[in-house]
């Protein structure tokens, strides 16, 4: 896993301790423990947590993209969101599907591109 600098890039001078914890602990230590839990599984868990909390901003879109980069197909993402809809709410699923369609746009058939 490459060295993460997102926290420092965005918040470094404003919130240096938060940036350090984000980059070095969350991303540098927790996410790096691939021998304990795969990046693919961590992506699914993170998407579930954000969707459950109703966080539908760029952080959820980033983690959907991250999941795609960790091998989760559009079909699997659709199944994950559909499954979660019954546990965390139908509106949460609709909001997450909108972001997932943006991330997986090149994998979607042309008839599914409506609204993008």
C-alpha cells in the first residue's frame, strides 16, 4: 500500500494532528493490515458504515471507487447495496446507487446510463 497523504494534503496546516492520525494510523496502520483483513473486505465494511450513517458525500464515492480498485465488480456492488437496503434503509440505497453508477459508468450498459 502506498504512503497516504490525503489528510496532510487537505488539512495539514489547519488540523495537523487529525491529518497525522488519518494518514499514519487509519490509512498507514489499520488499512495496511492486509494479512488480517483484505483491502476488498475493508472496502465493503467501510461502504456499509458510511451508507448506514447516511454519509453520501465524496467520502462514500471515494470508497466505492476504492472498492472497485480492490476488485469489486459493478454486479457485486449492486448486490452489496441491494442487500444493505433492507438493513439500513431504502433511501440510503437509492443515494448510494447514484454514486456507484458514477463510479462504474464505463461498465454499465447504455440503457442504464440515464441520469448520469
